[in-house]
């Protein structure tokens, strides 16, 4: 494992390039990464915290991320094999593109489970030359199953296999994707949906509240805006007056909008139910990159309702016999956005964020520099270029409050692995609606959010922007639990490149 001086080396190349570009006065810095371990970032075991609550972890009693697993003796309730391939992706209604498939298609198969199930997934890498992993976006898996190359596992080479095991603890809408060269493999289609249904008593009929339940996965393949992998709109048959649940999953690099001319309700965000979801009329809902929104749409007495998803595609809901004559016409995208900070009815969370054990700042900026010999205008965290960024050290059961401030010029959908966070405020305005739980949060330029979570899932967890090219350019930090270590490294012989 490299020492901290080996991890961050100031090199004369930075000065030379900066001087050649006439930018030396701007204070460029240069970093050559080489092989490194994330536990050496932010000062390694010596805490490097911006905020309060410094923790120092020592070697005694350390646990490897590989040991943080689901019950190894429990037989799985759901067993799936997923085969990753580098191949041409057929796009119905559009043109084929070179990309990645899972079991021969993109999106890959939807994994369905019931709350409480033990899920076991075998990943087989048939032909992804750079290696592949699977990250369970939004599912609070044990750290060993997080699927981040170089942190929780080595990338699976061609011909290799890797088993992921986790308990489906929270009903909701999620997705899976590669976290090896993720900016390329996710964009290329190595992904799919995960739906975890609530556990119902045996006497209760399933889907009592919703007559239909449909996945709407949004992705752009080579400039083609698709809905569930097709450049086509979809129809969900529903009896007049019945309610349909549409699970919208935004797998793209930017924000997606959802709207309808007919009223609808936002019933879940990022897998968490909304308390007291009211009708949304004349407003759109924005979904960050990586985020999910479940909406409830009522089929009209005659014809269909149309739900616009992502701007380019739509879903009609209602009588399948009505045909085109009964289809609702397209609706213009509303200018007003639903504010989830004030949507729904308040309810007390199951922890108290008012007296946190740890408080951290995560301030996003930008400045000139070189990373691995690449000159650019890179993202900074608390004023520092990657990898000289903070490591947020926590102890198990800590209540953590983090202030995320965006002092850059672009939107950043921030995603913390292994945890859902509760949004407390935006720009000092307290949340006043239903508890707004997210794992993907758009932070716009000039905005500052306060979020909180309980450190109840030990491990080393990425906390990064889900506009994945931003992560490549340094917008990645980590939450590290006291006493947890990893044997995996990045940029070494295993070829691990998580972003």
C-alpha cells in the first residue's frame, strides 16, 4: 500500500504545463495518482474532517470490507445470474449502438424481490474487457456487496464471476449498474432496474391499492432518448378509475422531468414512501441523475391519461380499447416545479438530527490543476483537488449532519452509497413536508442543503456526483467507518477504475 507522500506527489510537470499555458500565477497543482488506496485519502487513519467530530481509527480491531456481508448461512430467496457483455445494443424504434448488455439486452432484466428476501446475484463477465462490477444504487447493501471496484472488490475480469448477497430491507424502486469505468459502462447500458415489493400478510391480495405497476427506466443511448430501452412510448392498460403506479428511474447523466396534464401524486422518492402525497396539478417533478420517483396516476373514465417521462417519451394509462381516438394529447412541460421540501405531510423521523455526533462540510468548487497529468478545470471539495479531498470519518450509530454547498457553476446530483439521507433544509429554509428521504440529490449552483443520516451500515462508502464525468474529474469523497479497512486498491494490477 502506498504511503501518503506516494499518493499525492507534486511534480514539475504541473509547473511546466501551467507555465506553457501562461497560467502559473493561478496556482495550478499537479497530482500523479499511480496505485492507491482510498484509506490513504484525507490523511488516511488520521482524520481529515471539515466540521466537527474528529475520529482517529487505529489498527486494533480493524475489519475488512470483505467481511461486511449478509448472513452466509442463509439460503437465498431470490437467485439471479447476470451476464455482462460488450456488444451491439439493439434499440427498438431507433438505431443500434455499441455498448454493453446484461443477459443480452439493455436495460438488463428487472430484479424483483419482496421485502425481507435474501437476494443472491451471480455476475458473469463474458466480454467486458476493462472488467465489470454491479452496484446496487439506492439499496443499502452490506459494504462487501456495494460493487465499487478498488474499494469493496476487484473488478471482475473477462471469464470471471462474482457473487453479491444482500437482504432486501426496504421496499421501493432501485437500480443496478457497473461501478467500474462507470462513466463509460453506465452510459453504454450496463444497468437494469430493481423492484422490492412490500411484504404483505398472506391473506391480503397483492397490489390491493394499485391495479397496475410499471417500470419506466429512462436512458440515452447515442443521443436516443429511450423508455425501457426503446425509442417508443408505452401504454399501461387500466380500468377506468383505477390507480396505476409508475416507477420512474433516471439512469442518465442529467435531470429528468415528469409531468402530466392530469393530476397525479408523487408517492415515493428514492424508494421511500411519501407521507400524505397530495395531487400535483400544473407542476413538473424533477428527478436527479440516479434518482427515482414513483407516481400514482388514475385512469380516466374515458380514454387515457398521458404521463410525460424525461421529456422525449410518455406513457398512456387507461382503457386499451380506446385506441388513438381516446389517447390524451401531449401536454406542454409546466414551468413550475414541485418543491419536495414542502410536499406531503410532516412526520417525525426515527432519529433526532438536532444534536448530531458529527457535522461535516462538503463544499463543491472548481479550479485549474492537473490530475494524473491531465490539465483541466477540475472539481474541488472543500477547496482541494482529488485525491487530497476530505475523508468523512464516523463511528457506528453516529447521527451525522452534512452541509452540501455548491459553489460551482453546474448542477451536481450527489449520491451517498449505503445510506439514505434525510433532507433537513435548503438555503436555511427548513423542510416542512413529508420526510424527504433521498440517495440522489440535485444541488444547484449557489444552493446549500443540510442533510442527516444515521451511520448504521459499517464500511467505506463513496459519496460522489452522479453526473459520472464529474466523478471522473474529482467530485468523489468517502464516508469511512472507524476500524474499517480495505485490501483493494485503485489503478493497480487488478485494473480497478471505479469512475
